[in-house]
């Protein structure tokens, strides 16, 4: 079968990654403007309409607009899946990853609907956010797959540094989870009548900060360890992660001591997506996937003709 290369898959996969990070910000906008119940039911916006009405005001527009973004994400994910299917030779890993992202979009919609039907239960809202982070992993993996081969992964650093990298990944995941719990205990519930998770905001914020310090320490250790073993790619990825962590940490401290202004909370939500994506970049940087070596000629791929040997 002839080889078909579709360069559009790489930018489309990047668009999927950016859109999934952007969904975190638009979801934060819904919550921070108290528009979480702008559409008070699901899947309809009201009992009699799938769209917002004039009587629902700006909160209805914001919430319905966020729902429409789900269709944008679905369209991008579907395009990625179709492009992965059309590419020749077909790469099964790209098909699986693009399908995973595609199936995750309606899952997001369902959990979003449950958050509305449970009057913005903070634990369900948190699950909605965590699914976004899982989709970012799949979208990032799809994007990276378009720039590498399908051979077995080849490690670029020694085993102890691989273990340290995965420990950093787990610390980053813990920061995300604790951040979700902090959000569920804070004042920005998405609606004036929505309940909070009942945890002490100061105590859970301190636990969140402690794990952030652990993550920063592990990142610094990774950077110097990668430098010590002459792994410039991983060292560069760790340095970028550290820079993003510093920016995110600064926003976090300022927003806490200024009583959570809306603009800073929104910036912190974007920062969470960037920290998570930068963490994934470190994980991917410690290995590479070479192209699969061509197999022996078959009946469908005849061997090249032998060049004639000049007579002597």
C-alpha cells in the first residue's frame, strides 16, 4: 500500500492539546462569574429550550457558551481521529490516542451535566477538572507521537533518574488533586447557593503548598541530575517546568493573601494546566522512539532491481 503522510495531523493534535487546556480556563470563567447554574438543567439549558434565553441574562450566556465549546473540542478530536485513520501506513498508537481523546469529550459533557444536576457538588466539579487533566495527557501523547517513530522507547537517562522523573510526575499529580480540593473549600463555588466540601480552607491550602514545595524541590534535583549525566534535552525540559512552577507559585501566594481575586484565580487555573503540560514534557523528554526498521521485501514490496555490473 502506498505511503500517505498527512502533515495536518500534527497541527491538529496541537490544536486539540491547546483546546483542552483552554477548556480549564473557560470552565474557571463559568465558576468565577457565578454562572455555574446559568443553564439550570441538562442536557437542555432550560426545561423548554436547549439554548439560553434572554430572561436568563449574562449567566445563561456564559454557561451555554461553555457548553458549546464541547462541540468545538469534539470537532477537533474527530478530525484527529479521521486523519489518524487515513494516514498510510496507519499508526495504531495514533489511532488509539485520538480515539481516547474523542471518547473523553462526551464523558466531559456527561460529568458537566451531573455537576449541574447536583447543584455544583464540589466533588463532582473536581472530577470534571480531573478528567480535563487526563484528556490533556492523551492529547499531549498524541501530539508527541506525530514527531517520533513507533519503535520501542529508548531511555536517554539512567534508571535512577527515570525513577526520579516519575516521582516528580506523581508529585505534580498530587498538587493538581490537592488544588482541586482547595478550590472545593473556597468561596468561588460557581453559584451563590452552591455548597462547599466542608474542609478547612487554611489547612488544605497549607497541605497543597507543602506538596508544591516538594514538587519544586524534585524539579530542581532533576535539573542538576540531568546536567550531571549530560542530558541536555531533559535538563531543558526540567528548567522550563521550574520556571512555570515559579510563575504559578507567585500567582498562588498573591491570590491567597489578597483573598482570591477573580483575575488571579483564573490565571492560577491556566497555570495549573501549564504546570501539568510542562510535567508531561519532562516525562517525554527522558526517552525517544526511533522509527521502526523496514522489514524484508515481501510480495507487495519487491526488492529493488540489481544494478548491472560493468564488464571488465
